[in-house]
C-alpha cells in the first residue's frame, strides 16, 4: 500500500496512436509502455528522435489523450485540471510570449496558479534571482538568447513549488556553466522531496543526475532501471591508486597478472571536459 | 482575468489590428471626397459606404484577430505551457472570446466616430466642410506622434498607444465638430452631427460580435485565411438568406434549416432601415441583441465542443 501511494506517475499498457483525418491509425507513437516514477526520484526518459518521449510527457500533462491504457499522475487522471496545480512543466522549446519581459511573463503564469499580491511578487523575484536573470528581468523575451529563454522556462515551471516537475530537454541551449547550475537546482529540488521526470538527449547530463532511467525506442521501453545498475559492466573492476611509485605499481601489476593470468590496463584517471571548463571559467572570473 | 488581459494586450499589439482599424477610418472619412462630384444623394452614399466599410473591415478584423489569439497559440506552442497550468479549457476559450469582443467594441467605437465625421464632412450643394477637413487631416498624423514618443522614450509597443491616441483623437474631433458649423461658428452642441448613425453603428457592432463568436469557434480548427473566407461567405449568404429561403419555398423543411443555420445578417444591416429618413429604434436593437446572444451562444458551444477534445 505504501509503495502504491509513493507512485507519482503510473502508466500501464499506455498506448498512443495518432490518427489521420478519417480516423484511421497513422502512427503508433507510444506502444503499451509501463512506467513507474516514485516520489522523490529523478527519472530520465531517454531515446532517439521520434521514440515517443515528448508524446509520453504530453499524455502525462493531459495535452494528449491515451488511445488505450491506464495513466495516473499524483493518483489522479492527467485530464483533471486541479492536479496541474502540483505540476511544473518546462517544454522542449521555450514557448513564451516574446513581447513580454521575464518579470511580466512570470507574473502572468503566477496569476494562473492563483498567486497574487506580495506572495506573487516575492515568488517571481526569488525565481528570477535563482535562475540568474536579475539583470535582464525587464527585457522582452524576444531579445533573449536561447539559454536565457530556457532559464525563464525553468523559472515558470517552478512558480507553484510543484511536487512533480516535467522537463523536456532542460539543458538544451545552455552553456556548461548554466547547465551545471540547472543540474544543481534540480538536485536541490530532489533533496527537498520533489519528483522530477526529464526527457533529454544529453546522456552525460542524465548520467550525472538521474536516479533511474528508461530508454524508449519506437514507442516501447527497451531498458529501465537505476543508472548505477545499468552502467555496471559485469566482470570488470576499476582500481584507483593515488600517485604510486613506479616500483610499487610494477609490483602490483605483476601480482595481479600472476593471480588472474591477465595484465591489467593502466591509465590516468580522466577528468570530464565539463569539470575542466567550469574550473577554467571560475578561475578566470576570480581574476580581478 | 489574467488570460483575458494577456489576450487583449496581444491583440492590441498586432500591427494588423492598427492597419485594419486605421484603413477603415481613412476609407470612411475619404468617402465624402469621392462623393463631392454631385452624383446625387451624397449623404446617403456616404452613410451607406461608411456602414459597409465597418461591416467588411470589422469582419476581417474579427477573423484575423480570432486566429491570432487562439490558433496562433497552437502554432507558437504557448498553449502547451498554458495548459500545463491549472487552466480549464472553457475558461481559456471564453477568455479569448472576451478579449476579441473587447477589440470589436473598440473597433466599433472608432468606426462609429469615423462614420459620424464622414456624414458631417459630406459636401452639401458644393459646400465643403473646410474646418472639419483641416482638423481631420492634421489630427490623424498628430495622433501617431505621442505613440511614437512613448515608443522612443520607453520602448513600449507603438501599436497599442497609437490605437489609443487615434480613438481619443476621433472622439475629440466628433465633440469639437459637433459644436461648430461649416463656417466655424459656434452652434448648439450636437446640432451639426447626425446622431441617428450611432444606433446604426451599434446594430452593426452587435452583428460583428456575432461574427466574432463564429470566428473564434472556427479558429479552433482553422487558420486565418480559411476563417476569414468562411466569414465572408457567411456574411453574403446571411445578407441574402431571405432570398435563399424563398428559392427553397418548394421544400419548406430545407428552407427552415437554411434559415436556422445562416446568421440573419439582413436583420443587422442598418442602411435599408435608415433610407428615407428611417430610424433605428431601441426595440430593433434589443431584438437584434437577443438574436445575436442566442445565435452566438450556440456557436460558442459548438466551438467549445471542438476545442474541449483538441489535442496538442
């Protein structure tokens, strides 16, 4: 029972078939998928273009209706308008009114959540600061770069302090520094007990932050599980040593070769390009 | 409220809105120049033309604005963000219609003022209203200057301010010209304006609201060119609905169906009623308003039924 109530998104045999003008089946975008997203986890939906990721997210939001199957979001039908007050959604493109400023658009969306007065002002200001757009808060969104518009997109999806956050390609168009900031924001939200579902092609980002992932292909779930488990290469181990001397390294390798019959590969532990970039930019910024 | 406000601000920012409203005003007030050649019945021609302009430009504006406020939400994808919030589809649909209705009311206000000015400027026995002509010529340009200044100094959109100042200018001009005769002498307020045109414009305004209801319902599925084309067909079919019903006299059921489906535009066309010094009575406007409300509600229900299950 406890496990059932912990399910934030539950899909059983979920299918979406798009039809043509005459009602004939045209494309089966999602084909009998089973999906469970639990409270407080960061779940990634991976897959190539046209695999059914965005269709699944749209069904979770009630924007598309399933052809068959069961889908519940926070224990309710996704077509229930009330349930959306607990959901935040950031679409793939920053679908925003380009003539409004960042502050105006957040103010508008906050009104849709029923926020008003000082509470609305404070929330809008806090989110603008959180996504780093303080200096550009009164500029029209039409003048924003793609990355800045994505930040507004993220801010609007957090306006209602949602329990469930759906993000479609959240780091697309962001520079590595902003990307790291967004990932830190998401990890912070998960620490606060929020549930996050992300669709993305950026596998490194997904690997970095997701607890569990599902890989979609042609509308079907091909693989699903905890990221750590999926990444394990059975039968292979990595041994890390901190600055061993040439002699001791040679002795260790000889010993392993003697015990296992194969000589292990030796390489330096690599840093990711992301960590090098962030370190360089931060060092550069700290120089007066 | 927030949805209506945003839709309104979007509609009043559209350059096409300014273009259509200004073109209607300019065409209407240019009619007196065209009829200055003593073709006969100058006043009648000016009034009929201004009312016809109001109908046609109002219809195009209704069709275009309906699609720009609703259909463009699909095209731009903003509807995805809106419906990810706790926003009901009925509320959204009605908010869009409310904003469109406000725009139509604004258009009717400008068109009515232009019609009153056109009637006043119409030369009678080669007596040109030079005062009115001069004031009008200057005012149209003057109205755009403050909007340009606001745009330059604050970077706010030029279009809504120019619409606001144009409406202000037209209203001011009607008030000024209603207190002066053709030679510029002060007369009793209102004596130089044919106020009987106001209920005629109001009658057309009600018809335009009805057409706006049809337009917003069509825009659930169709883009602007198709919506405007269907509205034009409905306008002309509605104008000849009596004739069509007559043609189908042999099959009364078919005639009844045609009469029920087509909007009775003939009932809203005020020029015939004004011909020969007739007046538009309050009862006539009331009857038209009740018909438009009933027909419009039916059309909006159909539009909402199509919108309710629309998938994005």
